[in-house]
C-alpha cells in the first residue's frame, strides 16, 4: 500500500527528527511512521533500495538506521527537505510508492 497523501489529516505529528516532522503512529522498531512534511517518506514501507538517494538532484535524502524494522534496517530520511525543488524524481523512482512530495506542504512542520 503506498504512502497516504492525506497523512496530515489522517495522522498526528508525534515527534521531530533532525528538523522534520514525524507523523505517527510510532512503535519502534516495527512502526516508524512518516518522516517529513513537504517531502514525506513512509518509513514503514521504505525498503531502502536507494533510488531516491541516487537520483535526487539536490540531495534531499540521507540514510538513517532503523534496526529491527521488518522492511529494512535503513531508511531514506528527507533530512534536507527544505532543499526540494519539486522535480518529483524521487516519487517516480520509488519502487514501493513510499514517497510523497507536495509543494503545498512546503515550509510547514
């Protein structure tokens, strides 16, 4: 199941990670929520194939450890989401549709 594009309405912000919002539920290590707002990554479905890190022209993503997560123990974190240029390459290359980019959410935490 792909990331919920309406996560702001359907989830609650439960934390802040490296300067971006985390949207719950979070129950480590199995549930890690959605990280980011403008550039949102559903950590629960991210399988860390690396396409977004390789293809992003402005280096929005960085690897973070997610020990014990059932999908993968690495996640593509939108650590630099403020640099996003809304090119949508990350959305296009993600094999599991774990990423959503919405310019209307830019600058909000």
